[in-house]
C-alpha cells in the first residue's frame, strides 16, 4: 500500500521555554551580585592577600558572563558599577587593571554585536567611569593625565577591533546571501533549459503527427485518428508541465536579464528520469556507498517529464552528498508513486549530522533541490535525523487523469491547492 506524506504540528516546547526563563533569571541574579563580590573581594578578606584579591575579582567578573551572552549592555553597566565601587576602596593596582581590561573587552564585544549608535555611547560611558575610578587610584596630575590617555587609547583599540569584527561578519553574511541568490537563479535557468528540451521534443512529435494525419486523412482514417490522439495526449502533457513551471521561470529570467551567474549550457543528452536509477545506483556503489532502492505504487506509471527529471536530480544530489559527507557504506532510497503525489526519500545512518543550510564555503545542492520542488508546487525538507545521519524528503504533485481530461482553456488548480498563476513561495 503506498505511503502518503502527512503534515503534523509539533506541540509547543513548554519545557524549553520554562528552562530558558529559569536560566535568564539565574543570569540576572548572578550578575546583580557582581558589584558586591568585587567590592568585598578587592578588600582581600581576612588575610589581605593579593592573590586572593585577584581570585575574587576574577570570580566576580565571571559572574557576568551568562548575562553578557544575553544582554551585553546590562552586563557592561554592572561591570562599571563594580569597577567604580572597587576603585573607592583604593585596591591593589592588579585588581584595577583586571577590571579595566574586562570593561574594555565588554566594549569590544558590544561594538561587535551592536550598531554604532549603541556602541559609541557605551564606550563614552565606560571611559567616564574609568576616569572617575582613576581619581581614586592615582596620585599626582602627571600620573592622572597619563592614565587617562592610556585608558582612552585602550578603549579606542577595543572598540575598533569590535567594529572590525562586526564589519567582517556583516560582509560575510551579505556575501553568503548574494551567493545563495545567484545559485538559486542559476538553478532556475538550468531547469528552464532542461524544460526547453522537453518542450522541443513535444512540439516535434506534434508537428510530425500533424503532417501524417493531413496526408492520410482521406485514405486511412484510422491512422489519422491515431495521429490526432497522439497530438492531443502530447499537447496536454506539455501544457500541464508549462502551467506548473513557466510562471516561476519567467520571473527568474526577467530579474536576471536571461543570464544568471554560473549558468552552464544545458546537456544535449536525453533528460534522465527515475528509470535511470539503476545506473545511478551502480555509479554510487562504485564510489563506495551501497544503495537500497524501495519502490511503492505502480513503477510502470508514466510521470510528467519535469517531475521525473526533478525526482532523479534530487536523488542524484542526495546520493552525491552521502558519498561526500556521510561516513556510511549504505543508504536507502524510497520512491512512492501515489495517485496524486510522487514521494522521494533518501536516508543515511552514518557520520556526524550535516547542517540543513549551506555554509559560506559549501555547495548549494540543498538549495537547488528545494528550488526544484518549489517550482513544481511540491514540498521539500532536509535535515539531520535524531538518531544520526541525514534525511531528505521531496513530495512532488502529479497530475490526475481527471485533470488531464479537462479542456485546455479550463483553469484548474495546482496540486498545492493554489489557483493557477499564484507564484510558488
């Protein structure tokens, strides 16, 4: 019995939400105790030991780390309170240096994560507190001026380093987004070239059959009827494929002027399909990965050319990822032909979990597979399995016999349930 894909809604992770609230409360409570720990720590306890003062100051600074990950502004504010409170006790210079270094690090982290309109006021407030603390820990005008200059230079260095990190991070994110967009555009244009081959083949068949029917319509009416039946079937199949893909492909070609970055000429060989899985399985086995293929439904049922090609490409890309990234000698491919859906699943059990999205230097196979499924009005998912390995699923809608029998000028809904002409997300 064919398996069907069903969508389930997961219940809200209440345990995770409550755990996050508890950790946030603990982070705030721990950070709030920081000024008191630092204030009493720099007084050295019962032995007035420099090592003990430094240890307690380090512990006080460490209490701010959980809050610094969530709210760096609040963590910096509490750190400055502790710095000024400790400076009023005139501690040993080492403890003061440690607190100043922690404040400069906080400013650098803030500059790396926040825009300048937040980082600059925070840096000025930090410098003001450090200058105020210097009035308690220095003696003499010359020493005070030298200390203020050193504090300003150190703070400026930390801020510039943080801002540089932010700029590099922003540039890397923009580069990843632009590269991903170029990969999507190139994949759409490649699909358009492959679809062109299918359309050219269909139009050629129609032209030949039309010529045959015209020549034999008077002498061999049965042959003429066969030619007309072939023309009708071929044209309906071609129109069904165009209705699912032409809108999205036209939008992509219009945005890029007809040429996308990285586009390659379409191959002139016949487009592959699920009938070529045996050859694909054999080539994967030669690469060291054994593939188990499971077929459900009617394996002899004919598929629309664009659906057959998309399913083959998804299996091909998934097996390529298994060979390259999964440390496993075997994987499974399941093909399920139901009445209105072609379900393709590729599963492996080995290796560390791979990310569901492409990193900066990785390929864009998952992006291409998702785009193929979206252009056909289907669904696609890819991600690590809970028990290890990776799982890829694509559900591609199939035209029904009832839909194909409708007149060509009758608007019919897409397999996704959206009216015809609605752009695929």
